[in-house]
């Protein structure tokens, strides 16, 4: 069974190498990897190599709900492209492109079937927007 693809993107003010660092280093990931201020990311691990594992905890600050988000890297092209596959077989590909002193981040991910595609797109876009706000505030 094939998955439907969902695309999100944002343009971030900053050099691609600095954006990449903030996107991939656990000490940064924990500061932006959530969709709303009522959520948090208490920990993250990132073994940034093909076959390496990405893992992050996402949970409500009130402790009412949480989950571990993880994937295994299929492709790591430094400062340019990351592809990982989640345990359920869905793929996530993120690209970083120079745009004249800014960096365009584009993520295409396989939709799951539990929630509407609109809800998934909005949630993932909110996390990307949170990254943009975090990075531009550094």
C-alpha cells in the first residue's frame, strides 16, 4: 500500500549550514520540536548517518499525553537532504536549499491513516514554523 504524500515548507532567515546545525543537533531539537506552547520535547537523540536513528520525545507539558517519534536514516547529505523511515514504514524527506541569505526547508512525508491529512499537514507545519521562530530568535 502506498502512502499519500504531504508537503510543508518554510523559508528561514539564515545560512544553510547554521540552519542545518539547529535542525539536527539534539540541544536545539528539544527547543523547537513541538507544535504548540502546551507541548515540549524533553529529549532528542540524533545519530546523523545512514542507518543511524533519530529519536525525540514529544509530550504535553501537563503530562496528559506523549509519544516517542523516531526513524532510521536512509540518506544523509550534509547541509542538503535528510531521509528517514519511521517504524511503520512511512518516509520523511527534508531538503535545505540556499535562497540568497535564507534557507528554504521543504519536508515531504507519508501521511498516516489515523488522522486527516489536513490535521497532519497543519501539525507538521506548526512544528516547522516553531523551528523558524526558534532559529530566527537565536
